[in-house]
C-alpha cells in the first residue's frame, strides 16, 4: 500500500488556485452574506476559509455580514458604499436547500448596481422550472460571477446561466494544513444524518467502529463564543463589526470542534464532503462514500482524487475495509 504522507501535497496548489480565482474580485470594502448559522461544521469551515482568503487578498475584514434571516439592504449599503458583495459558498445552490437559494436570488435581484460574486458552490437541481427561475434572476444582473466546485456544476451553469462561470476549489482549503495529535480510536465513521446522506442503511456497523455526525452543537458554548466575539468588537469601539465578530467566533468554535472530532481517529469513513476536506488538512487517511447526487465524487474528480490519503468506496463494507488497512499502514509508517 502507498505510504501515507503526513500532509497532502496537493493542498498548496489548491490554495494558489483558490487565490487566483478570487483575486480579481477582492476589495478592501466588501460584504459576505449568508452566514451558516447552524451546527454543520463543514459550512463553518467554508466561512472561516472565506474570511481568511478575502482578508489575505483584500487586506480587510468584511464591512457587512448577515445570515439569510437578517439581511438589511440599507445597513449593508451604509456599511459598504461600494465594493464586492460575496455570497457564501457551499453545496446549497439549487433546490435541495430552498431557503438559501431563495435568499441568494433575492440578493441578486435587489442589488443590480453591485458586483456580486458567488463563492465556490456545488449545483444540484431536481426541478427544471427552478433552474429557469434562477436563470431569469441571473440574466437580469449585469455583474454576477459564479464560482463552482466541479465540472458538472460548471457545465450546468454554462448551459443555463448568463454570467461568468469559473471552476474553483472549496474555500475551506484556505484554512491550510493542520497538525493532528495522536489518535485515540482506530476507525471513525462520520456519516450524514440529513437529506444528503449516501444511499444505503448504516445502522448495522461493527461494534468497534465509532459512528458520529457533526450536526449537534453545545448551544451554551456557541452562545459564549458569539458573545465573546461581539464584546471584543464593542470594546474596540466598532459596534458595526459586532455581528461579524460574533459569527466568526461561532464558526471558529465549530471548526475546531470538527478538527478535534476527526483527529481522534487513525482512519475515517464518510459521506460528507468537508469531512473529506478537513481529513486532508489533518493528513488523516479516509474512505469516502458519495452523497445522494454525487457531490463528493464530482469534487474529487476536479481537485482531490489524486491524494493517497483518500479512497473512493462503492459501499460501506469496502470503505471500512480500506480504512482498517489504512489505519494499520499509518501505525506502521
């Protein structure tokens, strides 16, 4: 078996590609909209990567942030009279997660005078009428750019949407490699419990495999993290940044929780894209099962499939078998 490298050698190239893709739109005044105000670690990893990427490229933090429930156009325009409006990336472009898509289309329709950039997304629609609705909104905007994370999304967008479309890695790679301490368990199965989970029944797993997801927060810890971030902003006489600092603190808490969760294992099995990405950043071997519409396989084909740290598996038994062999090889290295 290929000896597993400590850190994936493709990560620096992916970071450079990400920076080149976003650099033309980076400004020192910008908004970042659609904060993931929920427990999913992957979305918080994207947010933290976006913050680092945009600050590295533009030299400043966002002047305005919001989630899909609390967007205030007047407040945004007051905070950033000009500059790019960035939409948070991820896997919610389409009709699986309609509240995010509806918010995205509302922003595009309400801000025809602003450059809007959709940060890297995977696209999936089940309803052709929903594609047509999105296409009408995009066609009416004179300066909308769409960054996508895989070739299938690229081709769909180029067929249906009248805008600039570019292939780009996921923003979470901007976090960079992480050191992982000693593992305490052999195999961790990080399996989705939501509507994107891989096909098949995962209830009958060997007793020595730890089975988890990362959708549950310690609500009190998140509240404390948000409050601490907001207080630091107020103490610097920057009340307009209080929400941004609170969001950043909550996202950082969730990302650190996710890294700790994964670092416990010598090898991992998952059907979550960001378990795949964070496992690469940690240098942990992992077997992946695709989600229900092929999101992970599409991303791997575009960017990460060459890594010896990852193995694409057709079913759970083969994924567990590969993870066990990788865990043993990691111990022997």
